[in-house]
C-alpha cells in the first residue's frame, strides 16, 4: 500500500504547488544553459586530511575509501558523468573544530581549508563554489574568518554544523555571529554532525543512520525558539538532508510552540512563518516517500538539489530525484532554478 500511496500523495502535493510556484518563480534566462546545481558536495582539503587523518576517518562514519580517494579531478569527472554542472563545496563532519588542537591551530586550519576551496573555485569558476569553514565555537575566530571568507575569498556562504561539542546553534553565545551574517544577508549551509549526547545509544549502529537527522532537527528547533530565525530574517539557511526529521515533527513543534507563550517574543510571527523561510537540500531524501513529505512541508521554491558526495554516491541523489514524479516546472526549480536565485553569480 505504501508504494502506491506515496507517488499519489507526492503528485497531489506537487500539483497543488505548481500554480503558486509559477506565479512566484520565473526561471532566470541563464538557466537554459545550466543543468543541476548541487549545493551539498564535500571537499577534502589536503591540509585537513594531513591535520588529523584518523579523526577524519572515524568522524566520517562511512566507508572512508571514497573520502580518502577524493581529488578535484575525480570530483569533476563524476560531476560530468552524472550531469552536475555546478557544485557548491563544503566541509563534512567532523570539520575543523572537532579534530582537537589549540584555538590558534583550529583558526589556521580553517583558513587553510578556505584558501584551498577558493583556489579550486578560481581554477574552475563555472563549475565550483564553496561554503567557508568556521572555527566555531570560537566566536572571535569565526567572525574574523567569516569576514575574510566573504570579503576576500568571495565564498558563496558559510558552512556550519548543527552542534558544537553539545552546544546548538540557537545558543545565545552564537547570536553575535548570526547578527553579523544577517547584516551581510549571508547564505548559511547547516550540516549534521555526531551529537555529543547520543554517540552510542544503539551499540553497533552508526550515528549517521539516525542521530545526524535528529541533530538537524534539534538545531532547527534551537534556532527557532531561541529567536534567532526571527531576529536574523535575512540569513538564508539551508539545512542538509531535507532537514532531518523536521518534516515528521513540524506539526508537533508548531502545536507545542503555540501553547508555550513564553516563546511569543522569540517567534512573533508564528512557527510556520519561520519554517517557510528555510531552504532544504535533498541529499539522502531523493525518493518518492521522503520527497512527498518534504514537498508537503516546504515551499517548492525552497528545495535544492544535493548529493552528499563523496560520502554518498552521487547517483543515489540523481537517480532518486529523476525517478520521483513531479511537474516539469518544479523539477527545474529544484534541479537548478532555486539555486540560481540564491547564488546570482551563477547567472553569469
């Protein structure tokens, strides 16, 4: 029954949003020359791998072979093979902050990784972009690195993790950072990481199977009820992997928030208003069941193609997305049109 219901449900959701999408979204003229913008690809900078190879392998929580074999040449060849025109690169978990070291060492590592990503973009200007790595929870270091990355390196946005040593993004300590990103109207890509609370809840089950998705949901909830979303309306947040479990838990979060009047000032326009501002990529979600849930939760104009390569095969996303039924206008929007609006430089 489920296999019959999901495509029908997806079709109803997609069709119901088509008219609204057509009224609000006009595909940029350059879109005809572009095909598939992947906002969720990862790079493995040599300075990062050299810094703590063992920590990166264990923190990756997957077969390390594709990660260790990553290179720009292999990445671009795979993009060509799978029809991806542009990839926006970011650092996956564990990232520069969770590999140990002094504050100065972590700042230096973040700078080296960002310089490497910027050099790749300059070498392949029509194919690559990047979200800059940050040395959070070092607030001063992150503010300085964000300034350098956005102003000097011309990064496409900022890459963050859902939590840092058990501290979630809505924590007041991070508010000055988001205030600055709001001033800049920055794009922020939020990737899950292993939550400090739940490393071995089910022995033998890797955290990436379940806990990464819950950590994304915790991060969204933290940013929501801390008031960060409302206070920083010009930050364009992208949450990886369809927002984790948010599609299932959004009705519960919304109903609970409506009863908790202590959050009225933090969420003055209501929970749904804040949810509707968020962007989501479809890495690990490119199948009719999950796409139906995401399309029923998020506006079509807020969904972006993502693959999670090299930590996951690109074809998982491309084949899953291509085989999920939806109107052509919505497919084009998710494939590349929505990303073109987020990253206007790609229209050149």
